[in-house]
C-alpha cells in the first residue's frame, strides 16, 4: 500500500547521507515508502526492488548490497538500517524511524520488532 512520507531538510546536510553514492540516497528515500508505519518490512531484496523501482531493471542483489551499506554508519558506527531474523524470516528496520516519520493514523505492524 502506498504511503505518504516526509523528507526532512536535514537529509540534505547529513554527513552520513552525503557519504553514500547518489543512487543509494535516492533508494533511501524510496525505501521509506516500502516500510510500514513503524519503519519495518520484510527483508526480501527482490520484493523491495519491485516496490521501490517498478519500472527499472534494479535486481534484488543490488538492493541487498545497498541495504548492507545502509547498515553501516560513519567511523564504524551503526547505520540507519538494521537487518534481523526471527523464526527464520528476514526483516529490516529503519532504526530512527520515529525521528523522521509520524504517521497520522498508524496501521498496526505485522512485522515483529
């Protein structure tokens, strides 16, 4: 389901975001539309590619690499994305989601925290 997401002006001045290649910056913003109202989603790169880039030839392998990059911050710090496994299923979470997104009427998440 399509969601309305906000992009804060601080995204443009973030040192971390500036360290990413331009295509990953673009993916980062599109990825927010894939995540649920709590910043969580299934970690299925092929599905994420289809959701974020439905008219492009972006493969799941590329998304997998980008998500790995988003998991790392500057100077060895943790990045803005956490990938995790529960019960054999892979999930992904935008760690600081609620600092950037405030859904008006959030739908209950089906993704475990």
